[in-house]
């Protein structure tokens, strides 16, 4: 979209192997589940993120005060990650120019 490559992993419930990561290709913005139980957990999400090397990661499917599912909060995923910014909005604007550099 507008020259920004998005990857939404939905309810991914398994790690990606090297072939799947290769088929996905270059990712600028990665939307990845991190809560576990129904989807991959923080550890598996970190491994997927490392394989895809996106410029920006948006964690999703984690426990909040409005979520009654037996899943983890986002904190386990954010631990030991650099450049973390918690936003108080559900809207962001990402362009090729303003996206962070690829890790």
C-alpha cells in the first residue's frame, strides 16, 4: 500500500519456517499476534519478527483491560526490545520515508 509492504499475520498459531518467511519476503510493517493460547506467544512472535526483519512491528491479540480471554499482556513481547513506543491511539501514519530503519 503506497509502497509500504504490510504483513498482517492474523491468528497465526505456529512459528514460520524459513521457506514461509522467504515466501512472505520483505516486510515494512508487521502486525503480529503475541498473546499466546489461541495464537503464538511472545517468544514465538519474537522469533517470527527476527526472521522477517520488519521496519515497524505492531503487536496484536494480547490481553487488555477490555479483553477477557486467557492470554498474555503485551509486556512479555516488549521486554528487551529497543525503540519501543507505546501509543495512545489506534492510528499511525507510515511511509517509506518515516518508517524506522530495518534491524
